[in-house]
C-alpha cells in the first residue's frame, strides 16, 4: 500500500470537477496480481477518446479485465442471440400464419416474441464486436441508442407479460362476467405498451439521467453512479413503474388465478365424493385442469423474466445507494442474464403448447419430435389459449 499512499486525482473533461479516487482492496489485489501484464493501466484506457466524457471516475480504479472474460461473454451472447432470433422469429411466424392460433390473446404473445426478437437482433451483434475489441467501438451516439433500445424492448416485454397475466385473470377468475378480449382491445393494449415504454426510455436522451458505458465497457446502460438526485430519481421512478408495479400486478393476478383453480378442484372432489365416484371427468373439469397448467407455465415464464432482469436492478440500486463496490466483472452478469431472457419464451411455448407444436410441425416438419394431441383442454401455453371460446 505504500506505493499508493497518495490517492490519484482525476480531472473531469470540462475542468470543473476534481475527483479523489482511492482503489479498493479488491481492485488492488487484482491490479497487483496482473501487474506483470497491465502495469498501471485501467479498464478505461482502451476506450476511444470521444467516449471518455461518458465514463464515471469510479471505473478508473480497476485494471483491464482478463481477455478470457470478454471471450466468454462474446461467445455466450452470440449463442444466445442466434437461438433467440431464430426461436422468436419462428414464434411470430407460426402464431401469425396459423389460423387456429390467431386469437386476440395470442396477439400479446406475438408482441412478446416480436419484442424479444428485436432486442437480440439489435443488441447481440454490437456486443459481440465490442467483446472482440474489448471495449465500446461504435461511438457515443450508438452507445446511447444501444442502451435506449435495450431498455425499450425490456420495458415492452415486462408490460406485455403483465397484460397476459391480466388477460388470464379476467378469463379464469372473472369467467363469463368479464368482457372478452377482442382484436381491438388487444391492439390498444399493445399500443399502450410501446408508447409507455418509449416515453420512459427516451427520458435519459433528454437529460433525465443518461446512457453511459457499463463497467465492462462492451455494453451501455443507465447511469447509476452519478450522485445528484435528478439522476438517481430516474432510476428509482423507472424501477417502480417498470419493475415493482408490474411484479405486484402479476403476483396479484396469479394469486387469484391459482386460488380460483384450487377452489374449483376442491369443489369437484367434494361433488365426486358425494356421488361415490372417483372423479368427475366433465369437459368443465378438463378445462379447469388445463387452466391450472396454463397458470403454472405462465408463472414460470414470468419468473424467468424477473430472474433475468433482477441482476440489473441490483446493480443499479447498488450504484445509487452505494451499498456495494461494483466491479467491471460484476456488470457482465447484468448484460448476460438480461439478454438470456429473450431465449426463454420460445422454448417454453414449444414445450408446453400442443397447438403451437402441431402448427410448428406443419410449418417445419423436420423439427417435429412427436405429434401432440389437438385437444383444446390440453393447450396450456402461457396466456395463449382462448379459454373463453372453450367455455362458450
């Protein structure tokens, strides 16, 4: 520590602020271990000069990341990107071109797959290139655009999930007393989703927070290290409307969905007991069983989404509340888990939706493993079955 007795000073580009920086013990350990390779270099040294004004002084204390991490991240994002682009394109194509799947509820599913498709189409190629060069190479404007698009598609995905949960709540809990979703109401919901997401994600482009490079310097996101409350307030308000509020609405919807299904099955068992039969295998009971599976699949899909985006929330909150020292390596996991979200939904649909599997076999016969039954009662995709029609 004697060689670092004097804390380095970093001057902002506009010469208006001087930052006192002292490397943390963890950063010192890594720097000392890599001294033979990196010397006094920092992770910021490879960033192009025109990007430096976007870099927070916090990152100057860290040495360059091991190139192996860039290679692993680039490979993982490339694999996830290819799987996601192909999988989501197939979901959009099959649901849009199959008459049996063209229902109002399924418009939300198509919107979800479309959002995931756009996310990976726009985001994985630049990140793979940046991982190859081990820094952001596309300039300041593309950094802002990249971060804005990632936030836009993420916001659109979570609110589409929320609308799917609300639709399931209306169909299963309220039943015939609820107004059925029509193509018009579905399109209005989709318009609201994209308008809402666009407003929130354009705000940093106009001064409420800003988009900056992540600590690994290969991706860009919101600025969670600037300490003024205008910048912090965006993170707080955005997280309320794009994370906590949708989470509450989804938990609320699925709590009552599962409660309604559980109560229905309990009543059916009691009736069967009174009639001295093993079970009542009516069409209504079959539909109830399908609805229970539907709720489980949809809840699993949404849980995977929150598992994907929670690391970003943790990183942002750790930054604005200074609860942890964020390293460049730590920021990798936010990018990786968030982009993995776009892979989950096509897999879940293909596994759980018999109607989708039948349509997929018709469109792409070489991908079919086995023919699933076409019974409506067994169609249990996350929010895709038109239960209203089945009950009518």
